[in-house]
C-alpha cells in the first residue's frame, strides 16, 4: 500500500506479510496498546451475558472443564451438539454434513477434536443466553489469547442496533468478515440463510458460528456460508463476494510492521479490514464497523477519516456508553454508504448516544458534515448546530496562533527513584509535576532534584527551563490547565512548557485565554482528547486585541496570582466580549 492513506487497490504483498507476522505466535514483536498479549489473567465477559444471574453457573462449569484439562474445542462442540439435539435438528442430514469435519475443509484445524461427546456429562444450561457457545468460549479464553485473537465479541444490544432496519426483500446479502461466533448474523431480521455470509480466521469461532446459524434457522435446509480464513490475505471464494451490507467488529489496536520490521504508526488493523470491505461492497451498499472511540479525533487516524470523507457517504455515528471487559477503550460505530454524494454545508449525519437497551438512546441529533473540516486532522466533531455556530464564530475572530512560540518538554530522568527526593537537601531544587499545576498557579512542590542534565534521558534546553517567565501545562488532562512560572523552575515530563509569542499579548494575557471557559469549550469541541497536544494547541485562534485589553487582562491575571479567585470570572467575561459572544 502506498502512502499513509487507505489505498483503493487490493491489499499489497507487504501487507500480507505484515498480517501473517501479526498472527505469528513466535514473532514476539506484536504489541497491543495495553501490552496485554502475554497476560494469563481470566477476564469475565460481563457485557456478553444476556442474564447476569447466570454468571456463577457458567463460571463453575468453565472452572470444572479447566480443572479436568478438557480441550476448549471439545467442550464447545459437545455443548453445541446438545443444543442441536434440544432443538430437534441434530439428526437432520444437512446438520450432520456441517458437523462432519471431512465435509468442511475449513474445520481441518480442528481435526481430532470432539472427543468428549460421549464422556462429558453436561449440566443443565440456562436457556436465556442468546449465544451460550460464544459466551463459554469467551470465558475459556485468557486475556492474552483474547488480545492476540482480537476476540472481544460484540454485545447483542450493540449487534442488534447495528443491524436493525436492514432490508433483505430484494435479495440483498449480508457479510461479516470478522464474524466470531456470529453475533451480527444472529441479530439479522428478515434474512434467509442464503443471504448471509461470514468468515473468521479462528476455526473454533467458525464452528460456533455455524452451529449458531443452524439454531437460528431450525426449519431451513442449508449449509452456513461461513468460511474459516484470514479475510485480508487468504484466497477463498468469499473474496469474490459483493455484499449489500458489510457489518463487523474488526480487531483493534494491533501494530503492523513494514518489511524492515519497523512499526507502521499511521495504521491500525481495523483500517485494513475497512479497506478490503470497501472493495467488496455493492455500489449502493452499506458498511458499518464497530471501532474505538479514538477514531473520531486522534491524529493517527486522520487518513482513515479522510478516506471516509472523500470516498463514502457517512450516514451515522453512534457512541456507546459501555466498554469491553478488560479493555478501557470506549467504542463507536460508523455507518457509511459506498456511493458518495457531493458535500455541501447542509449535509447531515445522525449522531446517536446509545444506552444499554438497544432500542433506546439518550440523544439523537443531526450533525453537519462541515464540522469535520474545522481542524487540520479532520476530527469528527459531533457538534450541535448551536455549538457549531459558536465554534465557527470563535475561529473567524482568530488572527494569530501559537505556531511561532517556544515549546519544551519536561525532564525525563529515566529513574525517578534515583534522581528525585522528597526533601530539599543541599544542592537540590524544586521540580514540579503535572499534578502540581493548577489553573494560573503552581502548588507547593513535593519533589526535589539536583539538576545534572547529562544524567537524564531527555532534557529541554536550559534557556527554556530558566526563562524569565513561561507557561506550564498538564499533558494528561481533559481540560486546559496552564500555570504561570517566573521562578525559573524545573518540571518533569508530565508537564509541558510554553513560552508564547502572540503579537500584542503578554505571557499572562495568553494564559488568560488558554485558561478561559471559552478556550476550554473550544478545545473540547475541536479535539476532545485526554491529552493536551502541542499540535492541537497550535490551532487555537488568538484574536487581535487592543493594548488596553491586554493591560486589563494582565492586571486581572495578577489578581488571580495573588489569590483573588473572583478575578477568574472577570477574565472569562472579558474574553467573551473580545469574541463578541456576550
């Protein structure tokens, strides 16, 4: 694939090699965001239970099977066989054909399993679990296995929401390229088995998905069209499919490597899946992917957002309020059509905040697509009409930015225990952390250091630390928090340094803007990250102000620095006046 964007051509040979390396058990180079791939911890998939009262019963059964050292595929096949018998379809010829591994080459990796069907005595299982087999599989997997396989199955409330209102009346087809145990396929309404396709590179998941589909259509005679293969590179019949709907929850967070084993920082695994899916969708087809919330505004995903804007017609963005067990990342889904219509400022998408019950939402509103073009990184800013109007007015007043300012990072010692002390001994001076920074002022320092720049991993220039006056800000923060320093103090790497250069503004006036309620609103609206990034700060619009206004704001900041907290409100009022928002 060429460049940093998503190619419109087929996946390259290099990508194939990368993906194979990604799945190699011996590679040792694959890393997840949370670095969990070697974890042996068990994580209970709470979000996948249909009834939380079943947790104890399921846990006891899984624990028993692990103590007996049963193979997970044997257990799952045996339970699946039982479910098919209870449904009265186990003896049917088409079901027998599906369960025969010789008749299903994609099950070849499972050859030699199913040894427990006669010997394992099964307890009575709850009848109110939508996907008992998938739930058991998730409970068997350790955290490291789940992370390596990308095996975080989609909760059924989410799957139903993503597949509702699909029309299959004219022979439309559905395809899930990362089907897992088949949550999306089981959620379909109005589709016939002949209209449903799926694939997954996990043979156990494919086995489960086929059994689940047989259970979904107990009166139909068919063989599930689910293939065990790697969607991105394995040649199989599924590659020729042109689907009406491609809806999936692809793997997230995986790092791919180039031919020299260097990580590719601008791509994540889900972008490759979307690229391939885009090639296999009908001209009027719909793609809907479950993705990490970071897709909306993190810089690394700019090219993915650009591709969506330039090549698809985005229909909706849904933000979900839950997370997967063992994963802190929140998730969203993006629905888009392959056919893109000309963009105009009046083009809308639907934004939907989704609660636990799939048929309820706390917010549904139209969002102007033009709001996605407000930042250099094409952040998907989900702004209401009124907020968009405010943001556009603020941006229109901007004449200067922090582009020509001086920036610095706090010290990375490499060993804080060695270099930092809790008391100030001889030759030691205060060093502040991000937690020591409040709006406008610094807290009393709790750490001290004997400054020896040659002993540290990363150090800014002395002229930055020892500047006559500078601003410092928290790097990890939901809000803009800037403090003033004229003591030439040192800071650790949880704090960043800014020496602003804005025409007609003192350092204190610049701080007044950055700490203001207005700039806080603007930053959250445009960027919405928990990190205060230099690139984002450099896009903030500073207006041209009079010398009188600069002097007034500087005096108000001086009052705040002396402990007059009421002056903060006066600063906010003055800045609202500057932008003509009062």
